[in-house]
C-alpha cells in the first residue's frame, strides 16, 4: 500500500471516530455531510476549501475545512475542537 493510501486511511479513520460523533452532536438534528465524493465535492474542496457542510443550530450552513495529518517525528497528544454554535 502506498504512503498516500496509508495516510488517507488514517485520516478517514480519525474522521469517522472523532469528527463524525462531534458533528452529529453539534449539527441541528445531526445534519451534516462529508463532501468527499462526486463533481460537486471536487469543486467545493478545490475552489472553496470545504470538506464538510453542517447545518447549524439556527438553520445556518457552516462550511468546514478539515486538516487531519500525521507529522513525522511529532506526537499528537490531544485533538482540539472549536465549537460550531
């Protein structure tokens, strides 16, 4: 398996285990989508830096750019989240 595939699998696992429950809790009625497949997702990611779209508590739309990375030689001790409303 390539380094890219390993890193992509790592970030997908972290997104599922950490971000998905967080977004479900913060979004209005748990409404959010990961924009990672299809032509619209490609436009959102490349042109607008949007990885996830969340419906806020006041029915507003929140766009989120995610950076899930592994930095060689650096040990991540804890993940920080910023509140989405």
